[in-house]
């Protein structure tokens, strides 16, 4: 009812929402509920009959199936009917049929019985929906080429669906609704929150595409997401049977099914689904030779659908990285293991991994982070930023940055300058954030971790920390070089009084293209770092790191918008150098632990000494001077308002964090003076082995 009222609040959203009245008392509400159940039951049977007609293949009957657009008062009850039916079938068969049979025949323990029954039901559901999708979707006249998914969208009619497609859609939404409920009742898996996010996003994007008229690309996406899971759950079933019977044939079948799953996953969810996502952004929105795009004004629902496709794509990348881990086990001659979905507290013989990844409490801060990201996308859209303008702006910024890095200050004099444009810069920020996040995790999963695993044979927890330090060294090193190449070429870089002179007269907000690119890259880097720190193995200073990243993003944003960019870039350039020797020292330490080589520990100790000296000079001395200049020196040139005092307060917050970390550095320095090896007291996992923790204390 709330969802229906929301949609009816603006009759321009969609023309297919009839007024079904508002319940004024409990009796009216009960009557409406009974009417909804009746409508859902009858409509569900009609839609099932349409799907059966398509499956039987009678062309005359298929051609005679009714066509209709979405009607909330009819389709929502039908979706709820399917949801309750699927939930009852799923848990009814599991509890009354599968689990009793397995308990009597395979003699499994209770947790294994539940996982076995879950895999059996998942295999049945995925194979059933795969079969329905293969029968229903390819016979639609618009299924290929992909441009047909978008051509004529603005002319209307895309929301009209044949009854069999409408049934497939509502059943799909219902299935994932019941899966979102069921995943809470299942044995908790390592990727519980990723699965819950996947199910919720799938329900959202499927429902919106159904209502908004994106049903053509919607059903194609639905068809692509199902087939790979059939061999996966069959592999799990075979694996559980092998663990119970110890007959090698079942492990062999599990390995072959997993290989089939990996191939199907790569083809359908990486190759084909990537094409679908790119089609939504390019074939749908890029203008043709006449300057007209297929979906020129997508609106809030359209952008939400497009953003949901991107979220699902990132989840596929995450799971494919886990698939690669299992594939490495198979190539090394080991049996297949399900690295994704073992219980967090499985009672098997394999010890639990120390690197557990994110827990739910740490994923909660991701909600406002994602909301802010979506808000910036909305600002860019409302500002009228087109794809062509965005491409041109990114080209101007990147070419300006490269020009200064290659040609120096003389080459930068001819670059264009511009004041902040919130809509335009929000779009650039989104592009930079996605690129940096993809590069960070893509290189970690596909390059660094496989190489480190194959050469150093690290355990999962040190492997994760090794890969993180490698990418941090690359990130900090790259931005240090960019900052050193860009900031000193500015005319106002020194003395510090030039950071403030003329501020009250205006003009400080004007930035050269190279400096603006550096600014937007920097804020995008720390924004993706906020997301990344939520997915890392939890460290002792998790809260301090999260606060540091949030404060850094906030102070950079305020300084960029309100003209404090001169002192902003100075802070950015002095913050990066210290972290380069720190993360290289960590890499040497992990290599020393893996190879037992004293040389690597010696290098790690010397690099830590370099880090401590650079940290003292840049983050204590130089940054302390910057805080003084912003607080005291700036007052001589202009009065401070709310925005200015906010910047000063945030600067002192960052300075307090530097003091905290410097005391941790002193602890390590004292250990070095006593002849011990350097240890990182800041970033060990919270759940390191008790023995190691006691030793460190």
C-alpha cells in the first residue's frame, strides 16, 4: 500500500496506476486485503496458463496471448501470490522431503543436512527458471539485435508485455523476494551480506524495469543470471555426498560440475552481462547521427535501473575472484572447495580463515556512502550533464594533467582554467571513483593475489594484507608523483601568505585544468578508500582510518567548493610521501615471514625508519605549519565564516589523528632500538592468533 501510494503521488511517473482507494478503518483494510489475495490468486493462475501455453509450443495459442502494461493493483497481488507459493514450496520440500530422506540415507550431521537440502532446492529453482527463460525469452521479436531493446522507447509501448513475459517477470521478482527472506533463515555463510545485497538489488532493478518499461533488457538480464548457478549447486550436492560416502566418483563429478559452472559464469555473467550493461549506457543513451538518443531523458527510475546494473556487475566481479581461487586449487591438484558459502562457524576439519572480511556492523557505514554517491549522480543528471560533455571534460582534465607532468610549468601556462561546476564535477567524480575502485580491486584480485599466492604461498590473512599493501604502495606512490609534478608549478605555492592573499576579492576558486584533475582524482581516491576499508580485513584502527578518510573527503570537498583549494593541494601533496615507504616496508615484512629471509626483514626495518622520519617532517612539522597558517595567518587577510571555520576544525581533526599514529610509530621505534624487528601496531587484524597478540603486547 505504501509503495502504491508513493507511485500515485505523482501521476506523471507512469500511466498504469489506477486509484484503488485508501482504507479508512480496519474493516476496509481487511476487505482490501481479501480482495488483493483473490486478485493475486486468479491473476497468478492466468499467467501460469500463459507460460504453459508457450512451453507447449502451439504457435496459434502463443500469438493469441493477451498483451498488457503493468497494473499495480493487479500485478502486486500476483507477485505476492507467487512469493508465498515459492516460499511454501521451497521450505515445504526442504523440511518435509529432502532433509528427512538425506538424514536417513547419507547420515550427515544437521548443519550438512541443511546445506545439502538448500543446494538441492537451489538447483531445482535455478534449473526451472533457466528452462522457462530459454523457452519464453528467445521467441520475443525484439530479443536481438540489442539495439531493439531501446529503439522506440521514447515513443511508448515498451511497457506492454505479453502474458508469458509478464508471468516470467513476476515469478522472478517473487523468487528473489522469497530468497531474500530465506537467506536470513539459512545457515550463515561467509558472503551473507553480499548475497542479501544481491537479492535486494535484483528485486529493486527487476521491479523498476518492469514498471518503467525496461522489461526488454530486464528479461535478458534475468535469463543470463540463472544458468551458471545450476552446475554450481549440483557440484555442491555431489561434494556433500562425497563427504558422507567417501566415494571418489562424487568428488570427480563435483570438480567437473564446478568447471562447467566457471565456464558458464564467465560467459554469461562476465562477457554477456558486461555487454548488456554497456548497451544500457551506450546504445540507450548515445545520440545517433540525427542527435537523438533512444532514452534521452531516463529520469530517476531509469538512472536507478542503470546504477543497479552496475552494482550487480561489481558483485559478479567479486564472485569471479572467488571462483578463480577455487580454480587455482583445482589446477594444483586439490579438491574443489566452496570458498564462498561455508558456514562462518563450520564444524568441519578445515580451520576457519582468520581473514573473515567485513561483518554487518562494518557494512552499515556503506549505506550513507552509497547514498552520497547516488546523490552526486542525481546532481549531475539534474544539471544536464550529457555523455558527450562528460567525455570532453574528462579528456580536458586528463590531457592537462599529462601536459604538466611531461612538460613542466612552462607547458601548463596555456592550459584552460575554470571555477567549480557542481553538476559537471560530480559527473567527473563518479567516473574517477568507479575507475579507481575497479583498478584497485581488479589488480588485487586478478594480478597481485594470484602472483603472491603462487610465489610466496601465503596464508589467506597475510595474502589479503600483502595485496592491500601492494595496492596502497602503488596508489600513494602514484599520487605522490602527480602531486610533486603538479603543485610546485603553481605560481602561488610559496610563501604561504599567497594561499590567502586576495581571497576576499574572489578568484581563488579558479583552477587550472591539471590542478582540477588532481583535486577530483584525489577526492575520488579517498571516496573509494572509504568503501574499500569496509571490505578489508578489520584492523585495530578501523574507526580511526574510517574517520580519517571521511574527514579527508569532507575537507577536500569544502576547500574545493569554497576556494580553499590552494591550501588544499598543499595538504594533499604533503600527506602522501610518508605512506610509500610504510607500505613497501610491509611488503618486505610479509616476504620475510614467507621466505624466512633476514635480508627482507632488514630492508623492512630500514624502510620503517625512513617512514618515521618522513612522517615526522611532513605530517607533524609541515602539516602543523599548514594548520597554523589556516588558523592564524589566514585571519590577517579575511574574516572567517562557517565554511572557513569548518575547514579549520577538520584540519585540526586530521592533525589529532596524525598525533595518534605518531605515538604508534614511536612504539615501533622503541622496539627497533631494543633490537627487535619492526611490527605494524596499527594495522594487524583484530582477530590475530592469541599467541601473536600476547607476544606483541
